[in-house]
C-alpha cells in the first residue's frame, strides 16, 4: 500500500486536514473518510454529474478527481450549499417546483445550478442548458428543473 | 387537499442532500458483498477455482451449497436460483454463482476477479427466432415462458371481403431503466434464542416480494424476516423483482460472515446483470371497410423473456391486453408469447409490455392511413372506442370516454394543422432539415391485470401517533413518484385535516400491512382508495366514541386521537381491497374486465430530421391525458414529463447492444439517455374525469406516459422524411440512414 | 469502482525539470485533468499504476497571443479556452469543439494537452487543431522540439512522443479574417457525448478559388487525421464549380471507419461525407 499523504484544504468554508491515499477518488474521500454522503455516485465515469462539487469555484465530477489534486483547494459540497438563513435559492426553487423527484441527481443538480447563477445571475435557456447538460436526471424530463432554475434566478435578481 | 400541489414531503431532505439512500446509511462493522457471475450464455457449472494472491481466509465465500432453504427466488414461477450450484445449468451470461464478502472494497474487487468458473459450454439460444425454431430446448417443452390468446368474433372471413387489408411488422428494443441510484441492499443476520432473524434494508419497490424471497431462502417463519424499503433514487420497475435476488445474496453473506453486509452494484454491473424492458416484435394484420372502419385485427405479439420466467408472464399479459389499442373492432385475435433465450431475464419497466404493443398498433394506424389514402386523424376518429363499446376481451367501456376530444385537444395544443401545412411546404424544397408532425392515441390499464388485485387482497391502514397526529400504514414505496405526499393528501382530505397532521410510516414489513407491490400504476388508485377508506373509518371511530364532534379543528382532532390512545393504548384502522361486483375476469379465457379502468391519452410532437446526419431533434411535445381526478397537479405533471422523456429515449436513442447474450454498452457514455440538451419543454395537459375506483376520483398515471412517445415520434419522422420503413425503435440515426437508403435504392 | 487503489501511485513533481527527470526515470506517466484516465481507472482497466500529477506545472499553463499565432499551454482547460477572446476571434472551430467536449464539469478539468496526448480517435479538439495547422512544443530532459501536429499521431494511440517527453504547448497559427471555418461533431446525443464522427474544415478564398484548405477528421480512423485526398481534389478549385462528387469520393480514401459500440462504419463514412458536402456548400455560399 502506497504511503498516505496529509492533505490540507478548505471544506465548506472550514479548514480540513486529512490523511489519505493520493489516488483516492475525491468522491470516496467525501463519502467514506468524511461521512459527507450528500454527494452521490451514479456512474463512476464522469457522465451523470450526481457527484458534482465545487472545486475552487468550478463544477467538477468528484469521481474523476484524485485526492492529491484537492491539496490547497477550496471545496464546496451539497452539505455546504445551504446558507445559515436556510436553503440556497436553487434548493428552495427545486423544492417548490418539484425539480427533485427521486432526489438522487438533486445534490449535483443544485451544485451546478448554484454555480450557474453565481456566474450568470439571469441565464437564458441556452445558458441553463450549457450549465446543466452534464447532470443526468431520469425522473423529471428536466422541464421542472429548468423552471426551478429560472425561478431561483428571478428570486436572486 | 385533493387537487392541490402540496410540496413533496421528503423534498427538503432531498435538495439538501440529507436523504439517506441505501449506500449512504452508516453501519458499524460493515462488510461489503460482491457477486461472481457466469460469463457464458449456457453451460454446466463444473468447478469453482480461487486464484493466487488473495488472502482467501479473510473472506466469506458463499456458494449454492451453503443455502439453508430453497435455492429459488419466490416469483410467479419459482424457476430462478439465487446461485447456480456445481453440476447445475448456467442459463445466461450474468448468472450469479459465487458470493464474496470482505470489509475492504478494493481487496473484494481483486478477489472477485480472481475467481475462475469452470463451465462446460452448451449450445445456446440467443434470440427470438432461435427460440421459436427450438434450435435448442432451453425452457420447458417448447421454450415458451408464457402463451396467451385473446379471441373476439372471427377475423378470418374479413381478409377476403374487406376493402383494405394492411399488414405490418414492428420491433422494439430492450431498454434500461437507468434509475440514477444503482441497486443496493443492506442485510443483517442475528441469531437469538428463537433462531435466525434476517433484516433487509434497501432500494426496493416491493418489500413483501423481498420478504417472501428471504423467508423461502432461509426457510424462516414470516416474523423472522423484516424488510424496509429506504428512499430510492429511482426505480421505474427495475427494482421490482431483481432486489429479491440481491437481498438473498446480501443476507447469505451476512448470515455466513456474522457481519452486516452491503451490496451496491456499480453502474456496469447494474446495466449488464439487472432487468430491462422486454424486446418485442409484433405482426399486425388489419382489415378495414371502404369507409375506414376497422373490421378485423390479428396480432402476433412476441417478447424476448430471457432465461427465466421472472415477470414475463404478466408483462406479456399487459402487452397482449393493450395490443388492440384504443379502437373498436368486432373481430380480434391476439396471440402473445414470451420466448425463452439464454440472456439475462428482462423484467418490469414502466409500461410493462404496453409500450411495445402500443408502439406497433399506433405506428400501424398511420401506415394504414397512408395505404388507404386517409388522414391519420380521420382514420382514428372513425374507430375510437366510446361508451358502451367492447374491447378485445369483451370489457365494456362504462365511462364517458371522448378520445376524439382528447385527440383534438392535443392537436390544437401542438398547432398541428398549421404546422402540417407549413412543414409540407417547407419540406417540398428538400431542405437539409425536414420537419414533421405526428401523434399517437393510447391508454394504460390501471392497477393489476384481471384478477390480480383480488388475489393480492391488499391492506392499508392508519395509525394514531402519540402526539395526536396520524400515520399512513402501507407497504408502498417512494421512488420519486411522490407516494408519501399523495398518500398524506388522500388521508388528510378524508380526515379533514391539513397535510402536516399526517405522516407516512416507513415501508417496513414489521410495521405496515401488505398493500401490495409499488407497480402497475396502482398505488394512488388502489392503495390510495384503501387509505381513503381507512381514514373515513378512523374519523368515524373518533366520532362514534364521542371523542370528536363535527365541525372540528385540527387541534380538536389531535386531542381526540390522544384521548383515544389513552383509552385503548393504540388506535389503528385498516381497509382491504374487494373487487367491485360489476368487475368480472376469467384468467383461462382472457375474457372480461382486464382492468378496473384505463387512463387515456393523445401525445403529439413535432420533430426536425437533419438529413445530413439523420439525427432527430424533438422540437415540441404535447402530452394530453385523462387520468381521472388529479390529486397533486405538480407531482402529476412531473410524472408525465419524466415518463415522456424516457419514452423519447426509448423511441430515438436508447439501444441495448448485445453480444453473445450479454449487454456490451454498459456505461452511461455508450448507453445514451437524454440530457437536458436533448429534450424540449414537455407540455402537459390533464383532462379530468373522476372515476370511482380511486380516491377522490383518481386513476393511476405513472406508466401511461411511457406508451405514447415512441409511435408519435416515428409518425412525425415519417411525415418529415417518409414514407420510410419506420418499424422499429429506437430509430437511431444509423437505422434511419439505412431506411432512407432502402428507399433511395428503390 | 473497479480500480485497485492500493497498487496506485500518484506523485506531484515540484517543477517541470523534476517532472521530466521522473518521466525519464520511468517513475510514472503524466496525469493532468484526469477526465480520461480516471474513467479507465474507475472501470478497473488502467494498466499503468504509477502517475505524475503535472496539473500545476506553470510552464504548461496560460494562453499567449502573438501577431502570428496563439500559444496555448497544454494544461489549458476547455473552460479556459472558452473564456479567451482571441480563441473566439480567430478559432471558432476550437470554440465549438471545446463546447462539444463532455459537459461543463468535464470542460472545467479536461485539458487541451490531455485531449491530444490521450490520443483518442474520437477526441473533439484534435480535428480542429489539424485543420488549423497547429504545432506542438514537446519538452524532455534533452531539450525542446517543435513538431507539426499533423505528423504527431501515427496510429491507434501511437504518437511521435518519447517516453521522457511532455506535450508542453500548442501553437495555432492565426488565419486571415476572410477564412471559412466549419466544425461539426455528431455524437450519441447533444451533450455529454463521445463523437461518432467529426469534421473540421478551414479554408481561405482567393480569387474565387479555395486556398489553404485543411480538413481534420475525428473517429473515422485509428487517430485524428487530415483528409489529404479530399483536400488534394479541392485545393485551388473555383467555388463556383467545386468538384463535389470527386471530393466526396476522395474522402473515402482518407477514412477507415469501423463498426463499434457507438456507431457503424457505414454511418460514419456516409455522414462524414455528408458533413463535407455541407461544409462545401457553406464555403460556396460564402464565396458568392
């Protein structure tokens, strides 16, 4: 077994230090070493987006990131998305618009949608499409998810 | 409450990522389980060899020889073993043979790869033709898993006398449910002075199916087995029967290892090994008079049922019962067969046979219209079932059915007439992108087929909670469809309470009665009705005991419930399903009322076909349906939109590629389900026509949306670039190119 | 997850020179954005076990613009490409192909150098780089050499890249403002798709005739390829009377498509020719 390394990074706004194998998938590090199971595994090949997290402010698939590459980074997971005041606007909108059905894609979808609204507070349909087409959903047909993101944009604007 | 869009009860936890699915549950001392599978379609298992370099003494290994009870999964036919034993026949290439458990996931995977199975190969049957020809007898005396005939009148004389006789062949491919959460089961085995107890928690649609499977596997009394369905990350039928097998595996490993064991399939294993939609082929022969009235239908409907019966008998039944579509026809003969092949058994998937046979008939109606020189709208209009008409089984339409109105509404919503004219003109100039409009009119039978509900005799109930609120007791499971919310709404309405005063108990067999499996568009209509009845009894009980007086406030109700509990310790009411007296069904002749009622729909779409790449883009989609009373419009819309999206995938893109009996495109990168970029906004219209079978007049709607998109899309593609031989789904760009070249070749 | 974690090694060299020394010493293979390698690792099909994380080497980063060309660090992500105005101004095909690569989360991690050195025949940006006449700067402990990208791929996953070499930078010469750029990818779906085939075409129009035509093809040969036969037929021809049939015929000699899990050889061959036809119609329309 290769040496573990000690990683230091920021997790949901707090400093975090962890001993881990450098090739451990970020997804496994979150779910198994840190007990943060909100991030889901849907495919293990970077296709479904259920494992999406924000790494230095960008959406990434945590199943494709080795732990070593998180060193020194700022990491936000679904557990860190809600604000002290309550749900993040995209979470509130997904709830209100039935954008979460089985809920398994919802953490990744919320991460991608929150990232979109931060970059682009009033997205048009094409921008929503570009931002969310890496998050597969099998329940909704996406219509209600798009409605939710647009509603969240209106509430933020 | 009924008719209001109450917020999904478990929704907040879902958007927070706080919902615990099976793989998320923390378990002390957990071991992980893995499955070693056969890799040939058919053969005799001669030996199991454990390779070098693995610390086997650390592992728990289970083979068929370890099984304490019956090595057959309890199902319609108990033909499928949990594990194939030495000297027994391997029937398909993903068949479980050895189970392994270890605490370390990486070592476990290395060990799985180190097990070698020695299988003496036997000739295999890999497709429906080979099965029908009986090249090899692999199942029973004729390779038939099930055969059904429906007869009405006598079609034979019509072929000679009718003005038009049109025949066609249609095929549909396998389809993967592709729930985002892969199959996952957690098992605990504990032995006390009363013996062994098995506890299962998992992603499963039917707790009592799993319960029966585990009791048989360990030969245990019912009260020694406890099964709980956790929140599911989708199921769509894919977690109806296969979880019984996985639960058995996890339980065997837990029992032998003495540790809790979790089995979570990765996507590749889930795609390769678990159930799919049955591939089908249908031959239709139809006769019409000179005015386009349907005189006779002869349908030969075949399903590839895989290596074991599993759900095939009932999938075949539903497919056969929907094969004549929504049309009045005096002479009908339908022959249904489910054929055995050496492939992993398909199973339940939203629609359950109906999408296959309805694809055939709704595509066929457009082709008939073409051949007869009629408008497809007009041809359908002349043949729709109406109040008083009888279907192929003799079932009489007893509701005020207006299919023409439904169709007209969908066409208006789509702007069908204007688009049709416009596209005709535009397409005449042979642009690179041609557009087309198409539609399909169809139905879905609500609840179990025939006498299924009578045999199930489901029970649901209500229970008083210590704080004076009420909990719904039912084994029905939440897979995203919104059962928690709809059940709470139904109970709240009948109790006269706001929804916050109603909880829904976990689907735990130690706590809830058997309300039947969560399948067949039956939960809202059948179980919901039982909940409504139990709620009425619950409220009546409080009134009769003098603890509650009408009108009452929720607080007064709570106080009454607490008083009831103080008086009698517990307070529960139950209701059991009884077949309505007017509903008759004969399982042997396939005559009578196949379903208590149907939902009805017309889906219309306009597509753009790029003749450079033969890609089809769905630019508009309208789903108009009559589903009885809508209990929660927002949730209901979501169900329809999601079903339409799956139906579009079924029609255009989702292809299961098989080689030597096994699926080879087992990744999300090569099995393409729609992304947001692939779908239009899906527009939904409900027409409400309350039906007495369901609570507040509701029918079941979960499966309906799967049935219409495929034929509607192909009808639209045909308008755009046809007439082509568009007889198969998925109509991938590769197939569409081939079909276009057929015409070009002449 | 089928990869065997205990056998894996991932080290981070502190500098480019250390990375090159480690490469030369066979301490590991380069690992950048991980969007290809991690997929293979997760599937349990990654043969190599030792990797060098080069993702933070500064020499391999950044986009520099000169009057003649754009100099792209191999570690440029697709998102970085898409954010750079010069790419939009001069290389619309790169914009299209970067947007067509996976979806946002992949574009945020996947790198241009990785897209090249992973050497998938179905990668999205390579046909565009071929059509733009890109050059690669390769570095090793022995020094730096520059090779034309069109001679870099030599067969299925075979490259003009020594074991101790890294793709450091990619240089793409600017085209005149009157150039015509065409790129189209046909994937299994509209996003998050691997190409069934793709075609990139760049040409200039001089005196009503095609000049400086280059065509790059994806997923129809063991590696991304130039369509030299088709180019040969078209080069210098008048837009008003393009030898369409001959060009499409010649394109057959540029391809060796196969049947696989994503498509058929016949579809690939036919639709690639259809795309060339569409590109040439676009070109003619521009000329008029």
